[in-house]
C-alpha cells in the first residue's frame, strides 16, 4: 500500500488547527495552577502490520479476560491468594484495593469494561506490556478525532489503503454500555466538570455515543435506583454510568465524605444491581505497579494458558533474589514507586548521581514493597516531524480493550511520544504529543 | 445472659431548609455470637425514602434520602438486646484488612518508636497496650475531631474514646495483632462509645482503652471497621449553606 506520508505531513498544520478549533485539549495542574494545553498531533502515523496486530489482539484479549477474573476473585473467594500465587501483602496494601467493594457482583463478572494497556515495541520487534490501566483509562478520543480530521484532509489515503476503520470506537462503547445497562435506564457519562484534564474527551465521547453528559449534582439515588435530573427537573432512570470520577469520590456515604463530585448512596444502588458502573470501583488493585509483576502468572492460573504478551523484565525487591539484583544493578534499571501514578514516580538509575542512588537504595531497603524495578527496554523509536525535519523519538501505544458480553480490542490506539529526545516518559501529563495508530487489515 | 433495653435518638435542626439530603446510618445493634436482638424499631423523619442492607464490613445499614427541602432530620433506634457475656465473635472474614494500618492509624516515627519499645514479653500484648494507652492519654473532649489520626493523638496526649481506640488499634497492628474499631453503646454514658476488638487467632476480644477494661459487661456493639471512617453511626450530605445543631440522647439499661 502506498501511504501518502508526504500529503499528511504537509497537512500537519491544517490538522492541528482543526483540532484547536474542536477544543482538543488536555488540562494540566502545575503548582496548583490549571492550564489547558493543546495535545500536539504528529501527522506520521504509527503503522502496525496485520501480523503484529493479530498477535497483539490475541494477547490483549487474554490479558484483559484474566485481569477481570482476578478482580472477581479478589472481591470474592480470593483463591489466587490462598493458592499462593499472589502474596496477600500486594493485594491488601494496594491503595486500589477497596474493602467496601467486597462481595459486590458486577454484571457478567466484568470489572474492567474499558482497559487501556500500555505497550512498547522493542528494537528487536518484540512487544512488551508496560502498564495496565483499568480505572479510568483516557485517550481514545484523540486518535478518533485525529482520524476524522485526517480523513477530511487526505481522503485518498484511506480510500485506497487497508487501514482499519477506527471511528467505530463509539459504537463499541455504546454497545458495551447497552449490554451492561441495568433496568433499561439511560446511559450517562459522569464528568467531574470542565476543569478535569480529560473534559474534552468526556464531552466528545458523550456526543459520539449518544450518552447523556452528566455533571455532579445531575444524578441522585432514590429507592436504590439512580435518576438523572436535568434542566427541566425531569427524572429519568439511569441504568449505566460511565463515570470519569475516581473511586474515592464516587459516593460520599461510603468513601471520601466531603466529595461533591459523587452520587450519595450510589454504592447501595450498585450493590443491589440497579445500575452498572463503568468501570467498576476497586479496579486499582489489579493495575497496581506491584500486581503487574504477577499478571503472566495469573494468565496461567485462571486460563491454564501460556501468556501471549510479555511484561517488561521486572523485579520486586519484596522477593529476596530480586532485592539483591536490584541493589546491585540499580544504575541500569528503571525504578518505579508503586504508590505514585502519572509518570512522576519513575526514575532511571543511569540518570542519578551516586548520592541520590544511595538515597534511593536506602529507601528500597527500608520499604521493599513500595518499589518495582525494570530493565530499560530499548524501544523502537518512531519518526516524528520536528519543524521540517523527521527525528526519532520514544513512543508507546495505549491499546483499548472493551469488555461487555465479549472482550474486543479496538483496531487503533493512542500512540504517545516524548518530545524530549532524552526522555523515555511519554505521559501526556508530562507534555508529550500523539500520533494516529493505523492497524493494517492485510 | 443479660437483657438490655436501648434507645438512641438524634434530632438535627437546620437554620434554613436543606436540599437533596442523603444519609447512611449504622444505628442498630449488631447480630453475632454475643448479641441477639429480641425486639427493634427504627423511626426516621417522614418524607425520606429508606432501605436497609449490610455493608462490606458486615454492619447493618439503613440508608435513604429525600428530594424535598427539610428543616430537621430525626431518627430513633430502640429495642431489646440479649447479650451472652462470655461469648466471643469468631468471624474471620476479611481478617487481613484489620492487620494493616488504615487512614486514621498510620504510624509516624514516634509511634514506630513507641511500638518498638514494647518488645518485652507480655502474656497479653493487647491488654498491655490497652492500659498503656489508657495511662498515656487524658480524656479531654473537644481537643480532637473525627478526622484526627492516631499519631496526632499521641502528640497531643489527649482526646476522646475514638482517639483512645485509634491509638490502641495502631499499636496492636504494629505488633502484628489484627485490631478493629467498634462503635456502640455503654451503660450510663448518654452518648455512643468507641472501643477496640483484637483477634487472638480464634476470637475477637473487646477492650476499652478509655476505661482500661474488657467489654464483657455493659457494652452493646453497633458496628465495626478498620477505623472510625468505616463505620460512623451517621453520615449525611445535603445542599445548602446552613448552620446545624444536633441533639443526641442515648440510654442503655440492663433489665
């Protein structure tokens, strides 16, 4: 297939201008000041071959099905702990474990309806999972809108090519919400409001799925049933809430008592099975950086299959062998603080001066459970357009997996890159950009 | 076996009508190996929808709300409960969550030092911690609030029953003893009380660090959790910028 890269690169400014007009933004808090940034789009797509995709698709399904089984197990029988596969310290001391969710039965046993699995491709062509995001993974809207605009700018590319359609994300989401919907109510997307970093995405997905965009205060519980009340004080039964509010703010009767973002007593409606929460509450226990280490073992435990996808080689100082290895090889490893999120708690041993390295070692000795260490993967760099020049930068891929009655992988994804040539950290909250991801049908 | 009659009533008045009030109560005696309910009634302000259930910690809950503006919120919980003084609870469900420190029991350096100093051999470590906490702290109302963590209590050396309980729980957990927070009634106090249950491998044993005694006589349990935040008697939220005044009256009598 002939990819009209030249046409696309020439159109870069047009696309970015359209995205600005559509309000494709990313809000960030720095030093307590809220700033909205554009999320810079790079016109050179990441292209994933049909062969690679078939492998990834199988692996992603397997991984997400496993993680859903793990979540059910943790909030019910806890067999994986009893059988000694995952040590209980890693489960119960995880911030994401919510004892308030013990014994709740989400429909079809699905906890992670929308999973964002972060992968990188090594120089050797091997893919590695870096992180599972099972709470509120964001980012699908960016490749959706980028594709929509690019198609307008360069229609020929997509007419002739074998690039898989990605504008079906909204249909996948809507289909899943309909399947999960309890009591034939409406589906809503609950946003914390316009100062949330992903507000653009909330409103965009609401528009595309036909779900109602609900703000805090629009939803209330009566007789363990959730209702939406809008401008005209109407009262409409709600069957499914795709909530973009964190677990601890969802119900002030059960979690953070001062939360104004949540829905009082929604946990009782949820426990009674009268409303679906997308994603379920308490998922953080399965995407904890410490639990990540155990995911390949979980695949074998729950499915009796060999894991298809690989983790980056990971060490837990909690285990004695790994502890020795980490302390002896710290200068070549990447160290992650399990209790942090968003790319702030990640340090590369090679970047630290000796005194800082020793400080870090002391911290690891003091609280081994708090840290994981990984080998630095030699990512395959992707070309991005810097001015008129094509330069190589680190990039990752967030693949989106939707789990309703069936588990499906979206044939696209968010490719994020670091704009800083020396940085491996590609989080959008750290100022990177993104690309469209093309999955080839043939 | 002893029989107790209890009556808990509370009325909150608001300076202006409040809107969209929701509540969640844990105001009924627990049912377990020690406690049996002979008779119970709960009365809640009219205009509210209410339902009952059980929370993830095993506590009885009543929850509800109203969309009509309200000037007051009142409820009464009353009944007869039978208590087997010598029986213990033996439920091991979710034991693990009571072995780890929780939000209100986090250890700071001072507490870690204090826990380390308890290395001497004690036949009953929990009992030892109970009397230690009782001796270290002074009962002084209005010096702490419901969100005061145990480390701050240790710093101030004063507090109320909730604070005594949190400090004891923190130290027990630091010594590897599973411990949980208990809310309930105590004869002759006029308000709700808080104490501690520790797990000895088979039984949950009650200790009251405020009074430095066990809880076999005169204690009726309502609920338990990792700390206060898991099992308050009442939680509520409403819209409106108002002043509120709450009157609480508790009686517990042995018959």
